[in-house]
């Protein structure tokens, strides 16, 4: 059973539900928020249902768009730093790794004979300038693809006219 909550709601955290119920003198419950409301993990009383439905104020469409943009940005960041496979090897793409790869690529552009020891999960490998540049290109393409995808989704969010339109926008 899902307790219907009109529109998107503020404080969309299950721990807030339990704290609110305790504050209202009702037994706490566990559950999960869905776009259409709150789904408890167990059977609950009519008093608990009424308290939950009454506590969470619906967001305006503009507030829901802002929340959806934050959700999409978080998904983009997770995809960005998930890594990329280059020549059968996984290359880290967290922000620090991106910076280190960029620095190595700059040196490889300055000196075609440049090589360096690069630490991987399996130990150190020796990379020559062309390999460094190939890795940097793959990492850059991966990161840019995530930002491009986010930008396309943000346009859909901006164009949304209803909460249902927003719900259709997913990473």
C-alpha cells in the first residue's frame, strides 16, 4: 500500500517519517518514498496514515524541478566517477584521477618520448606518451558524455509541465 502524497514532498527521508510519528505519539514505521507517496514496509494504522499524509507538504512544480535537477546531478556524478574501460583495463575517473591523467597527458603532449610509471589496481605499469594520450582521450570522452546526458535531461526537466512529466525523467 502506498500512502498518496500529492506531488513531490519535502523531507523525503524514511527516518523523518519515524521521527514525525514518534513526535505525534504514534508508533514509528519503516518504509520508502516513491514519487506517488510513501510505501510502508508493514501494515499501519489509519492514524499513522493520516499523520504521514498531513505532515509532508507538497512541493510546487518549480521546487520539484529543482529537486529533480539535484537528483540528476547526483546520478551524473556517480556515473562520471564510475570509471571507464580502456584497452581492457579499468581506468578510474574520480576527480583526483582525472587531474592526474590530465597532468600526464599535458606532459605527453609536450614530449612525445615521455613515459611514466602508472599505478593500477594490479600494480605499476609503464605508459608511453601515446598510451597516456589514449587514456586521457577515453577518460575525457567518458566524463563529457555524462555531462552531455545531464544537460539533455535538464532540458526535459525545464520543459516539464506536470509532476508526471518530471517522474518520466530518469538517469
